[in-house]
């Protein structure tokens, strides 16, 4: 391919995409469409080989738009063979799409570089067109990108209170939703007319807007905002273009301290990025008429052959790939953890394998030593029957579980090194013989691998012995009733009625009771109202003002957001989820700033109490004074509304998270959503039915929508239904010790055959294919890994899958799993990991922790109940991962 040509068509991909629109082709014959599509493809190839990526992108996009039009023709079925002969099969077009994706990636990178390049500041932009006026510019490096300001930069300036925002949307739109920023005001679109001066426009403004207007000369910067302008030079017939002209050329009495800028993407982008800083995040921008081709969103798969089936994903796809050094190679993690199927990379040099092994063995030996010390203490305590108190005994058991999990991960690492060595040996057997030095190095590596395997086998025997003793303790516990118990123990739930019941044993010998020593001493102070009575709405306000019992432990130099949570008796499942939510900056900022108080619903089941307790607890976690606090009040409230969370019974963090999300949404479901359009899509209608025209901040952050398409294999008729979700539950692949997150995604979103479907077109039962796609991506994507399953070979007893799952810390691409309508949406499709809920142990006895990336410190931390410690990013990925929290929202610090 020739050298890349300079960018000359546009400054962003959005504008390029507008150039790829083709006219309405429904009246054209199939032969004309096929010839045109073929010519477009050949032209696109010529542009690509010539190095003109912009024209190649436009022409490739036109080709795929043409292909869509061909598939939608009523006579497509009768011309299917001809279409394949002229345009290739699905696999051929998939290769073309891969080429287009490479061009898109290259263009996105080149446009970003172009935007970052500093430009000279034009004098007329600073002096409003008046020659000879010398206007000082503060902090010129901040305004290098003239004309446009990103939503992230606007948010930063809002935090600094250095910017004046003029919102020139219609007054009705502004009233429906606007920025909560104190120095933002409305210059209504209906008041802005070409040819008017700034003074004349000021006279038309409301009295409150006039006061803000007057501050335009003293603010460090002035930015303009409409619904969705993305260009520094907007169309001349728009209100924002007219307002910009007025301020630059017809405002002679004011000298601006910096060039006037336009918010890139407008209010539509900002409300998507920072929903908590808008009065009503549920509003929708007016639809734009871009003369696009009529698209039929409910026809997801024009060809049944485009659907990848579950049976097509063979077992070989889940073999461990030896191209990933999890332990100490963050760069390799970013490249390979996506699990994209590519040809095997070149074998590593033997010297590099030796270095990897030396680093790995050092960490594994340290883990061995810690596990041996903990095991000796555990055995001594078990033999003596006393020594450690209940809390210490529980923490020791939890530590052993985590060290055992780490040992399992080192087994995976040892196997990876063995496969690396096998690959290099096979390569040299084919090409050339190893030197004597390399042969000796290989033997040394093999010897250490075998020695590590022997140690792993010994550790496994020791683990099985500990599990045997724990099983005896558990069996004893079933027949034991504490003489100090206030009543009979809570009845256990049937395993068939829940996804999983797993948490920690309180200790080996402690059979009942609460391991938190502060509980026994404070029992007389805990109940401030009758626990037997469900809270009534008239008492809610008084309840929100009452004094809560957090039992804080004062700490020194505790970072904000780095406060631990006490274990109140098998509440580590709750602690893990709460720390993940606490490290969701948008939710935390919403709670700390008390914005949630304006949207509490008092007419739902939980009377707004759950959000009040969650917000109160998050405030304690972020005040920076406490080493740890207790979540007694929240625990009591959730126990009132869901009895499975009462007492000290073992619970599942995923079940708790799902129910908590539903409660929080219900507690805040007060944002009214007007639907102004007469015609709405099927997905919007389903969303409206789910929300009942009332939304919440929780819904905007965590909820998405799934499209389920069923396609008849006989007549190819499609039927689609939509369902909302707050998290995805993914199966782990069978018979695979090591797997990739994208493999689990592929399994979940691949097609499956169903029998006896009532086809509305055939009017009879038919075989069909069912396929899931995401029709609405949430800003925060929560992924649950289904580690627990009923084992039919063991009388249906629940077991745990210990798969080592590789998942990306950055750039999780969801593009392959979205529906056509979502692919055209402006929402980002790439996510970053910020929290993980981990589970250690088995069904009978386990423990939860959380790994969270602090928004304020930009570093990873481990939250293990009341203990919080720094965590290296290379240790985030482990076989303990249970729930993953991803986001495409921009990073933001939680304010004081």
C-alpha cells in the first residue's frame, strides 16, 4: 500500500459517515444494485491501496450500505446465489469489514493527533474582530484547540468555576433539562436572530439571565452549547452559529479573556457523560433529519447465514493460549487479554522464558511461605480449640482461602511456561537445533517446572485435608444450637431456589454468633425503633434524620474512599458489592452532594429508605477519617424488605447486587420522561413500558436493554422482543481451565436452535434460531460470571467452576455484541474496568473481597472487609473474579 495521504476530507469520523449516505434504492432493480456494489468495492480498494484512508472509508461504507439495501429487497431470496457470486459470501464480507475496521482505527488515531496539535491563536477570535486591541490570554495551553471544547474539559472548568456556559437551546428544552452548574444560563434559540447586536440580545433576556450575561468579560472562558453541534464552524442557519457571530463581531464593549468555544457534541453528549450534573438526564435530543436511507431496525439479520451458532464455537476455541503473562506484564495484558483469535505470536526466546520463570517462582514461593504459616496457625488453633478470638479466627480462614486461590493461579502460570517451552522446542526442531547453552537452559527450566508441579500436588493434598476438617466442623454446626442465641437460627434456603448460596464460615469452631466484637457490647443500643414493624411512609422523614450506628474506627492518614467495612457475620458478600458501588464515581458524587434527596420516591415498597442508607454509608466511606465502619443500618433495612439478608446466613453477592439495583432504581424513580414523538421504535416502546415513563439516576447508570431475535429457518421471518437488564450473567466455557472474557461473550450472544416455535408467517410450528444482541448499552456495564452450577453427577449438588478468566483492564470492545440500532447511537462502545467482586473458596465455605480502582488516586486497592490495602494492577485478574464492573464514563474525581 502507498504512503498514507494527508487528511483532507474532514476532521472527524462522524462527518465522514454523513458522506457515505446513499439515496433511497428501493425502486432500483437487483442487477443495478449488484453492479453498483461491485464497483464501490473495487473503488474502495483502489483508494485504500493509494493511501487515501478517508475516501476508502467513505466508499467502503457506501458498499456496506448498498449491501444492506440488497438484503432488504423483497426478491433477495431468489437472487441469493447471484449475490454470492458477485459480492462473495458472509466470510468474504467479514474480511472486508475487518479491513474497514483497521481504517476506522487508523483514522480515529490520526484525527485525535490532529486535534491535539497546537494551533496559533487568531487575534480576531480574541479581540472580537477589532484590530489593534491587545487582549491578554490566561493559560494559553488550555485553549490550544480553538473552536471546540470537549465535555471532559468543560466539566473540569465547571469544577474550577472558571467558565460561563451559554445554552442556546429553545427555552422549553432548557426548562426540561439543563446543567446544574451555577454559572450556566439560557440564551433562548427563539430570541437569537441574524444581524442583531449583543446589546439588543441582552435586552431580550430575562433578568436572571442578564446578570449571568454581564459576567462574560470576567470569566476565564465562555463556551456555547446547543443540542448536538460537533463542529467549530456550525452551519450558518443555526442559533449557535448566529450567537457565536454576535459575540465575536457585534459585542464591541467586551474583551474576552480567551477564544469563545463550542461544546463538542452539545448537551446531548454532556448529559451522556455527566448525567448527575443535569437536572433531568432522561431527556432526548430532537431527532435530526439527515436524509438517511429508511432502515428497518426490527430486521436484525437479513441473512440467516450471518448468525454465528453456538455449535460453531468448538471446544478447541477454549484451549489456553500461551501468549499471556498475567503475573508481571501489564502491557501484554492490554494486548492479549481481549482473547481475540489471532495466529499464535512468535515463540519467546529461551532467555525471556527464564526471566519469566524466575519472577513467577519468587512470587509463588512467597505465597507458599504465607500459606504454610497460616496453615500451621490454623492447625494449632484447631487442635487447641481456643487461642484466637472469633474475628481473628474468621480472618485467618479468609486469608487461607485467598492464598489457596493464588496458588491455583500459579498452577495456571506454571502450565503457561510449560507450553511456551514446548512451542519453542517444536519450533527449533523444525528449523534448527538448539545450541548447547540453550539445551542446558531448557533442561533447567523443565526441571523447575516439574519441581513446581510436585509442590502444587503437595499443596493440593494439604488443601483437601483442611477441607475435610472444615466439613466435619460444618456437619457439627448443623446439630448445634447456641445457648446464647436469641431465637432459633434462620432456616436455610433450598439451593434449587437460588443461583448460589456461598460466603464464609464464621470460623472452624465458632458455630453461631457474630464475629464483630462490637456488636455484643452494643446490643442494647442498636434498636431505635420496633424491628417487628415495617416502616410506614409517614415515619420515613424522621428515619432519614435519625442517628445511625456506624461504629467507626478512627484511622490516621486514611484516604478518601479507602475506608473498610466491618464483617457483621457473613456480610462480606454485601461489603464487596458496596465497595464496588462506592467506587462508581458518578453514583458516589450523586450521594455525597445530596442530589439524590431531590428525587426520592416515597410511594414504593422500600419508601426511599435503601437509597438513604446507601448514601449515608457512602458518605462515611469517603470522609477520610475512618479505618473502617459498620453497615448495620443498611443491613437492617435490606433485611426488612428481603428476609434472606437477615441474620448471619450465607448469601450470594450477585443476588444481593441484582436486588439492590432494583431497590435503588425504585427509590429514585421520579424523573418523568415525556415522549414527544408520535412514532417510537419497538425498543423505545419496551423501555417505556419497563420504566412506566419514570426513570432514575440508577437506571441511567446501570441499566441496558437486550434484544432477542427469533428467526424462522423456513421463511426467514423475524420476531423481536426486548428486555431490560442491570447486569449480564455469562456462562463459563466447559472443560476449560483457562478462558477469555470475549469467549464467554461469544457464547452468550451466539445463536441457538429452538424447536416448535409458532412462526407468525408460516402459521405453524417451525424450527427457528434465537439470537441475543444489546439494543441499549448502559454507561456502567456489570458482568456476572456464572461460577456456580448444579452437578447432575452429584445428585444436583451445587459446585463451583474455578476457571481462570482473562479479562481486559482497558478497552473492552462491545461492538460485536450490539444490535443495529445501537451501533448507530452516539454512545461509546468501549469500556474500562474499575471494580471486581471476588469469591474465594467453595459452595460450603467462601469469602468475598473487592478490587477497585480509586477515582481520586488512579490506583487499584483491595477491599477485604475492614482491611484496605494497595494492589498492583497485575494482580487484578485472577480465578476469584466473580462480578466485573466496566464503564465508558470519563474519569472524574469525587468532590469533597
